[in-house]
C-alpha cells in the first residue's frame, strides 16, 4: 500500500516543497461575484480588487479523487 500526502490550497505550501515532496494540492473554491471557481484561475493581484469574494473548502469527494 502506498501513501499520498494531500492538502488543500489553504496550506499555501511553496511550489518547491509541493514538487520535491510530491504533495498533491486540491484547490479551495472561490465564489467571485456569485460564481464558483477553483482557486488558481485568477491571479492574486486580480482577486484583491474584487469586493464580492468568498472562500470554501474542497469537498471530501474532491480529496477522494486524488491519485
């Protein structure tokens, strides 16, 4: 049996650590102006200019699909 280390993007792990340790990262969800989208589609510089933005954790099912 193998072990996979999985976290969500709220951990904000450095990309070098993710790559070197083989960590799988599941994106958090953002609701931007009422529309859901996975974190990572927009640059942080754009996100900080948006007034109507909310975050939510990935679903348990999203973690289950990680291989």
